[in-house]
């Protein structure tokens, strides 16, 4: 579970890319079950950092092959000693820590090279490395002797530290979810169900991909193309030339989403929207319908949950969540909906009036909202991403981000030269704290997009790779890589970030801090490892809240040419921009979160569920041909089934955490003391303690959705209506 939290988007991409790359990469490297006889990791330099400038596919394969074999052999040896185990922490978990240390590092190096320069590590090669390492590492969570030893140790010891408790609970829970206490015919039935489930998920994924790719429409009107941003017309042009058509409309997110926002032709927007929501519905190509797969996936997941002792698949999902129960999630969602739904009516009425004043004489429909929403935001707040970009040169933003972290968390981030990297643009930084002159962690930073080198997935603008976890037993410090696809410098001009990209940088770095500043002893629960899914993004989200602090924005912004700060009007309007159409946007996320949980809590036909829930969350009527659920890969072919709500939950927790800083400022209290408390709880402890307990230690109470409502401008409904 913990590994998925760090690699969910990457895993999704690998699954989608494998067959294509197998055909197109030129060759596929098979991993031999042999390895070098040296104990030295061939991928490391003398200073303990990866030797990226001398790493090859062959070296990665040799290392991962040897380490995987050593790992599986080591797990077998540990299993043999489990029967007369006197101290599981010494006899089982410490040896497992040693095995994990080298395998995780080599795996992390290969992953970093793949994301940082896929021309050196092709997809097909990395997939095999990934699968081999994953198979090896999963052996300890599929080991009945280790599972039983963890249970016995928990029963034997009456007093455990938080970290020891979490470590034992992790092995017990993983074993339970893997069905280690199921044997005989029942075991065979469970394995059969899981195999069938995997096939259905793959079929669903393949059909959605085909349905997405099959649609295309063309624009030849040069005047219409001028209404679209140059970055969009360039990727739409079949000639890769922004000013030369024809321009191809597709349902790929990086084209569909901005096209719906910028296209002035309503008929084109309708045509594209209906193609998007009718994917896999069977209204068009019957061969691509996915309704039958949805039914089978729900059925198999329900059977899986029953066999593992859970009432429903949604209940099973809650075992790895901070929320704890479906009822707790519903309470939170309902509270948010109570505030968001009335505002949605007000927002759409305002948007209708805005469009009418500009010559639109129809009634706003689903395909009109993105277009008029963007125009209204620009009109009200003078908000233009391209103009704002000029005030966020990357070097200044990075320096200011490091300074903010230095102030809040009493750390120093210092660039180190003469470190081997995979590209000349990559820099390495050591992280120091107040305790000494020795680094406590380090990270690589690869900021710029490089065509034909770096993996780019449009719903994930950056990567944080945990190359190495902190491990007290092996005396190793955390090591990370932050990899982005920001605009590269050109013709003497610095890289300029949009405000959205600044948010991505802050979010990923906040996420990385949880890995880098951990003080846990065991790597299995250190940093981001073992963090519940709905709490995994909390620290990243906390960091993005600082972008709405006027003092922080003034510090990080400065015109690339004149160094003038971002205009005060825009600074004051950033909060308004964040809360623009917040009711409408939040209701959509609440709807999908509730729909996902309902799908995995009962057997009601999916379309009946959609029709029942839709009017509770949407002001606009449901279109009878709308089949959006049939292409919702996140909850069917990916790992977010009964977990879609996690994104909202993390935002709620993060907003509540950040409100402690706001309260300190408002009360003229010591903000630095809050930063210290935050570091000592969420950043230092990570997966070594229940996130609910960490939150109570930090805030002195249970979490509330009130801070999120306040941030989105939804907390004072009466004032909004006036």
C-alpha cells in the first residue's frame, strides 16, 4: 500500500504504455535471473549517491536481478527462523530492513532515471525492472510465517511505541488484505476472483483508451484558431505549427480541457463535450461499451471483500484510510455539500447574467460552463495566467521557497556541486538542520521539460521519487528526486512559471519534506511510507496554502525583467480567484466522491445511482445520454475504487492544519512555534503514527471541514447570498 502512494500515477502510466512501447521501443530487455557477485552496489559512487552519469540499463538490470534474488532468499531464511522467534523486531524486522535498504535504493535510481531521461531508460526496460522489484518486495507481505510472527509479537508485548505498533499493524494489515489466513479451496477461489478482476480492469482500461483516441474533429478556420492560446494551437496543429492548420480536436486531457475553456464556437464545444461524456456508452461503437465491465468489477470486488471478512468493498477500503469508516466520510461530504450546493445556484445565475451581457442569448449548458467561467474570472479579477507568468521566474521562486522552509522548519537547503546527475540542468541539494554540520537528507531537482526525454502525464505535472528511505539500522538518510516539466530558459530569458505551476512546485516540495525530514527508525514506516491514502497528500497541500499569504507572494514574485513584485491588485485577488465558482467545482468533486463510495457499498445499477445522486449535487439537469461513469478509470481500472474522496479529505486536513498558522498570525502569536510543532508531528513522524493522532497532537482536537470552507469562500453563506 505504501509503495502505491508514492507511485500511483506512474504505475497507471506504465500499465497504459507497456504494450505500445513493447512495439515501438526498438527492443525489450529481458531480466536474467543472475546478478553480480559483489556486495557493492554498482550504481553508487563512493559518497553514497547514485552515479547517474555512468548508469546503464544493463547495470540497473544486473543490480535489480541480484538484489531481487537476494531479497527472496533473505525472506525465506527469515521465514525459517519465525517458528522459534523470541524477538520479532530483532530477528525479523531488522533483517527485513537490511534487505529493503538496497532493493529500494536501486529501484528508486531506476525510477528516477526513467522519469528524468527515458531515452536512457526506455519504458519497456523500466517496466520489467519495476515488476521484478515489486515481485521481490511483495514476498514479505505474502509470507504466512512473517504475518503470524507479527500477530504473536503484538500479543506478546504489552507496551509498544507508536512506531513499533504501526510497524506490526502494517504487516498484519497487509497480510489480512492479501488473504494470508485463507487456505485450501477458499484460497483458490479468492485467487481466481482476483485474476478475473484484473482482467476486467484491463479490459476497461483498454476500451477507455481506445474510445478516447478514436474521436477527432478538425478546425480549418484561422480566425477561430486565433481565439485559442498559442500553446494549445501548437499541440492541436497536425503540422506542430501554432499558426498553421488544420487543427485537430481530441479528447486527450491536455487538449480537451483548455479547448472547452477557450473555444468560442458553441457547436464545437457541444460536439466535443458529448463525445467526451458518451465514451464507452455503446451509443456509438458497441464494441467499446464498458457497462458490463463496470458490473463485473463491482461484483468481483464485493466478493473479494466478503472473503476477506468485510461487509462491502467500501468497508475494506477504509482499512487503509484515516477517515476510518464510510459513515465518517459521508458526514464530511454532507457538511461540505450543505454549504457548497446553495452557492452553486448563485454562481450559475451570476454566470448566466455575465454571458447574457456579452451577447449570449441561450441558457447555459454543461458545455458552456468552462468557456464562460474562464471569461468571467478574467473580467472580474484581471486574471491572466500568461501575464502572471512574467512575475514568477523559477530561480526566484525556488530561492523563496527554500527561505520559507528555512524560516518555518529551521532547516538549511544548500546546493552541492560535483554530484553526478542525469542531465546538466539537474542540481543536488543537501538538507541541514540546527543539530549539526552533517546533512540529514538530500534531493535532486530536475525542473525543465525536455522533448523526447522526460515522461509527461497531463494530470500530474510533477514527480516526487523517494529514492531512499531513512533507515536507522543501516545509517542511511533520506534521498529524493523532484522532477518537473517547467518551461526551459530560452534566449537569455529565465524559466517563467504560471501561478498554477508555482502551486505544483510548492505542493511537490511539501510532499517531499515529509520524506526528507522524517525521524522514524524503521524505513517501512518512515516519511511517506505507511501513510494512509487520504492523508498522503496533506503535507503537499499545506505548503500550497502559503501561496495565498500576501507576504509570501510578495517574497516569491518579481518581474523577470524589472523585478517589480506582482501588482497588489492581483495579490489581493488571488483568494477571489481560488473561490471563483468554488461551489460549482466542489459539488462536482463531492458528487464523484459519493458516487464512488455508493458504487462499492451496494448493488444498485450504476445509471440508477447516477440519476439518484445527480440532482443533489448539480444545478444543471442531467443529460440522458451522459455516461461519464463508464470512462472513469480512476475508480475502476486504477487503485482509487472507494477512495476517490481521498483528494478532498487531504485538502480538508491540510486546510485545518494551515489554519493554525493563520490563527497565530491573527492573534499576534509565534508562527515559528507552529512551524516547529508541525515539523515535529506531521513531517518528522510520517507513517510511524496514526494521522488522526498526529492531527490531535498538532491541533488539540479532531479535524473539521470549516477551514476548507473558509478557504473556498463558502463559510459565510448569508453574506454570499447578499
